[in-house]
């Protein structure tokens, strides 16, 4: 056995991650070499430590951060479907590692085997800016005491032992490695993942991506290629049209090639609407695309397909329409703007989207029955649903068997949230700050405990957003034992237009005035909001015209909106079974290519170039669809307050860099003059310790103006 004589430190490394970035460390430890087990073999465990090395003052840097990390450690052969018997093999994780905090875990060597493998994931939790980053260090030692050593040997970057090999993968490696290993001769099935508001695809949907790739073995004749558009990060307040147009251009101009013969779409939350607009944009601007590429799966997950109007108090709806989250807020509050007479969400389910949707082999909706305070069930399920069946199946589950709620409880909630005209100004001012305070002022994740008597939670989108950074954690038994997990599918049925009640029948009134507790918040919230009621019902009916939808309703513990896509592998583990269901039913291999000629239409390169040239012009190809193709005049108010955080932060970053470079050039000039020598200033001086500290001090001064 090889032993390191210099230090107990086996590995040390420093790095940093920006929004949407993650790093993976694959740790391989050779317990012994050769075929003979040494007599002096040691099975003493190893230790790993991950430290957030940002300044302690950064804990308060809410709006340009937060500067926190998610990290987990698991064995190389871990899978959530396997029962873990030994506590030494159980995964460890930290959902919210704050500045100057450390996360420590044991790497157990409890059995004699030649090689051990562990996988460590570290993810950025930054939400609002693209130019800030969270720095960290990772250390592996032979003893826990050695974690605290800071001698010169321990601070050397890299591996310090021939027994230990660490492979580091960044975000691009993790997302592009499967693609680089694919068979170039095989036809490809492109799967597009799209994130929601104040989210990102590379970190928040990384788990979904990996699970899809694990289904590759079921497709011997085609390659699955999973991609997501990163250009919309920190731009999600600019509206569904802006986001969807960007996504469409990315698919056609950057991802498409002649080897791609199939395409699927999976959108979470706002991403469901964004991918829908992308369909519209592609069908109008690149009419050849869906003749050349076969649509397979169209999936929305907890998406506000009917907007968010009647589920919020009046003042919240008013703030949305005023642009508190930019143009996106106006979209989901069903407000028309610009030259349009009708809200965007009203137009989406019509032509040309409907014609494209008909081409998909499967159209599936995943919706949360409970514990989703951001997108209510009626909006994510397209309103028309067998609510009694959903409720009955909910009550069969142990966590929800006592589910009950009084109408007076809901009425009192809405009455307390409505405003007097006298309090309006105060509440508007408070609401511009409150979302960020509620999202970011509580940092410690907490465990979820089932109550003996459950109630339907009535949460605003702002209150629910808190769980993004402090998710209620699953208990240990849920993570270790698959048999402890209750079924989460409470309703799974295909709906067609024939299942909808006649708009003039009493059945429709029975639905909209139902006593079912799942609809009670909707019916009370509607009140006298005739416009909202008419719009939502009209939009829901348009989505069903000539289309069938598989509606899968799930029952998850809080925070259901992020759990449903497993935003973080262990912190949001309650969503594992949802993703399993999605993969099993949509990527089972039934669609595998069995013949070479899957797309008989002959689209030439000339045709594609012509379509691209039309896109680059300002001519509207079809006035009927001008609402899709028209280039709207942009405004700083399209971004809303949170979008402007990123814009201002980027402006500050550019200003700081210029200031530092000028300072360095002046210092170099002064030094050259005093020594009467000619020197060449190197741009690498920007990375010197002095300049980093200068920039950090400037950043802290800037950030202090944004503390809540």
C-alpha cells in the first residue's frame, strides 16, 4: 500500500461557480495494488470537506447572489431505486452552504475491495445575476483533524497521493459528454429542456437530463441528445414572446443538423409557456422544420397554462400587471400590451400552435395537486379535471388522509389579503421588497413533518419562492429505502374535447361552483372577477379543441413546485418518482427508429438558407401571425426589478474591470518612469491578489446599497 509521508492531505482544489454552473468531482481511491491484499492494509476512513470561502459579509448579499452552494456526496454506484443498508454508504448533502461555512463527510472504506469511487456535486445557488460567482475549496484528507491544517503542502492544488485520482468536470463537460460519445452515424432524437422564472436549465434541470440519458439503452437505433437554452438566464422577466423566440432560434440555428430526425419538449413552470411560443415561432419562421423533424413528446410540468389570475389576491394581480416581474408578469396576469388586443396566453393555444401540437405523438401535463403555491392545480391541469377522483386518491395516502378545509378558512385568507384603498400605497411599496426578502432572508433548510390534520395550503407565489433556497428536506428513511416512498400519482387520465362540459350546460356550473376543496380556493378567489373567469375558461377550452391531453396529477410534499423536477438531487428528492414516471412513459424505447427513411420530405440546404434570410429581415412573413413575428420595442421596464438587478450588476462589473485595468496601467507607467526602463503591461495583472481585493472591496460597497 502506498502511503503519503508528507501530509495527510490527499487532494486540495479551489474553484468557483456562477449562476447555473456546477462542478463534479469523481474521486477514485485505490485501496491496494496488484492481486494480493497487503498485510498492513488500513481501512481507516477518509474525510472530505467543502468550504464556501466567500467573505462572511456576503451572507447579506441577497440581490447580487445569494452566494451559497448546494453540495452532495454519494458512492459511484448509487441509485435512488436501491435500498441502502449500511449507514456508511448513505449519501450526504448540504442544501444551503453559506459563506464561510463548511460541509464535511466521511468517505468510508468499510469493506475490502480494490477500488472505491465517490461522486461529489457542487452547484451554484445564485439566482439574479450572471457575472457574480461563489468561490469554494474542496479537500480530502486521511483524518478529520487534517481538514483544519493550512500548511504550504496542504494548500498545493491537485492530488497529493498516487492512491487517489480526482477527475473534475464542469458544467459543459457534464452536459456535453454524452453527446460527444454518441454514434455519429445514428439518427438523433433531440430533447429540449426549458426552465422557468428565475431559474436555469444547466443546474436546475440537470437531474432530469441525466435520467433521460440513462434511458439510452432502450434506443438501440437512435441517439438521445438532451439540450437546453442558457441564453434566457436572468432574462425571464422579459416575457414569453422574447424567451420563446430566443429558444426557437437556438433550436433551429444552433442545434439542428440533418442527423436530427425527432424532437421532444419538456418545460417546467414558465418553461411550458416558453416552449409553446417556440413552437409557434418555428412553425411560422421555419415552416420546413416540423416536416423534417418528427415531434414526439410535448410535456409541461407545473406550468401556468391559464396564467395566474384568480389564485392571487387583487394587489398581487395588480402588481403583476404593472410589471413587478416585467413583461412576464403581464403575460401570466392575462394582460394585453403593445399593439395586441388579446393576451398572449389567449392566443397561444390557437393557430399555428394547435396544428403543430397535433403532430406530437404524446402531449402530457404534469400538475401538482397540493403544496404548489406558485402554480395552482386548475392552471397547470387546464382546468377541466375529475377533481373528485383526485381528492379521493389523495385521501388514500397516509400524509393526506385527513385532508380537510373549511370554506371559511379560505374566505378569511382572501379577506385578509385584500386591501383597503388606504393601505394600497404601503402594500405596493412593501411588495417590491417582500418577494426578495421572503426568498432570501431565511437560509436554513428545514425538515417536513406531517401533521395529523392537513389543510390545503394557500400560498402566494412570493411566499412559495422562499423554498427555492430553503427547501423542506426529505427524511433519511425516504432517501435510503425505496419501500418507504408512497405512490405519488393520484390521477392519470387522457382527456379529450368530448370530456369537457358544454359551455351552456349546468355541468359547467357544477365545476366552477364545486365544493371540492381542490377547487374551493379557485371558486372563492374568482368572486366577481367575471373577466378572469371567462378568459381562463376560454383558454382552457382552446387548449382542448381537437387535442387529447394526458393529465398526470401528483401529490408531493413541500416544496412541490421545485420537487416535481428534482431541482437538487437530494434536497428535492420527493420528486424522484415523478421524473421516473416521465422517463418510463415517454422514453421507453417504443419510438425507436426501425427504418432509415423517417423523414421523406426533401428539404435542401438552399431552402434552409432562404428561411434563415427571411428571419434576419424585418418583413413579416404572414400578417395573420404578426403577433408571433413582430419585433416589439424593448424597454428597461420589460425586465422588472429583478431583471434590472442583473443589468445593473453587469454594468457595475464592466465599470470595475475598466477601473482596475486603468489603475494597473497607471501603476505600470509610474514604475517604468521611476526606473527609466521600458516595460510592457500585461492584462494578466488583473488577477493579482491586490486587484482582486480592490475589486472585492468595491463590490461589497456596491452590494451594501442593495441589502434588504
